[in-house]
């Protein structure tokens, strides 16, 4: 549950908050359970799968580009 830390006359006062949407005039302190997990965290296997997928898409695009260039170069051969 989040806590609101406010600087008061007797020092820093901590106030429990029912949710992070509550108003706080100080600093909101969050517990690890209040923070959503990092959506960009990947373990080694997932990272390797993403890297393989990116390489496969790049290789497919490169292959299509080379095929188009080969067809274009062949179609102009012999024509003057």
C-alpha cells in the first residue's frame, strides 16, 4: 500500500494512502507490490527468440530486395 511522506512541523509525517490516485502534497513512497513489473524485462531465451525473429524479418526483406534487383537488372540486359 502506498505511503505519502509529507514534511510537517514535527518532521516527516507518513500517511497511508488507499491508492496511488489519492492526493499527496509530498512524496509518494511505493512498496514493491505497488509497482507493475517491467514490461521490457526478458530472460535469455526470450531475448534470443526476439533477436532471431528480427534477424529473420531482416533477412526476408534483404532477400526480396535482392530478387527485385536481379529481376530488374536482367530485364534491361540486351535492350538498347
